[in-house]
C-alpha cells in the first residue's frame, strides 16, 4: 500500500510540475512587458529623462527672460528719472527736440536703433515613447517562444523516454 501511495504522490507532483512548467512562459511574458514598459513606456524612465531635459530648457529660458526683464526695468527707470538719458535715447530712435534739425543722408543706411529683445518662446515637446502595442506583441512572442521551446523539450524527452523504455 505504501508503494501505491508513493507512486500516486509522484504522479501528482509530476502533474503539478508540468502545469507549473507551462505557466513559466506566462510569467516570462509579463516580466518582459513590465521591463519594457518601465524602461520605454509613456510613463517610463526614458520619457521621464526627456521631460527633465525639457524642464531644464524651460527653466534656462525663464532665467534668460528674467534677466531681460531686469534690464528693461533698469532702462525704464533710467528714462523716467533722468531727462538727459531720455533725450539721448530719443535721438537714437530718430526723434528730435523742438528747435533741432536732422540732416539725413540717403543711401548710408538707417541709424542704429536700440533693439530690446523680449526673449524667445520655448514650448516643451512631448516625450517620445514606444506604443504599448509594440510591448504587448513583443512580450507575447517572447512568451510564445519560451512555450514552444519548453514544449519541444517535453516532446523530445517523451521520445527519449519511449525509446529507452
């Protein structure tokens, strides 16, 4: 009776191992999908790094715009507070005070006018990522390959046991 009990226990264990063996491809597929999604998905590490680079560009542009704003505020304050600076700035723009006469010579080009840069607009780009369907198909084919490999191994093992037994 003990022999029969051991034999049944071994057959149950073999059956469980075969079931477990065919669950391995499923877990391999899930693992591959997870790794690809974490690395290259829409919310993955690659997208996060791209967003950090865009954030750095925008922050540098904001700092540049703040510098321009400071320069423009200083220019405005100097024009409000000092009439001589205002007169010089107006002459650079081509204006004249009452009683002044300008002589313009045609062909020599226009006088240099001070240009105030207002900065540039930087709009952040959306991160580039691999679509989910690619990860799903890739993980499916990896799982299918593992399944076929394990099935082929069982098939060869079956013929080997049959030829020996």
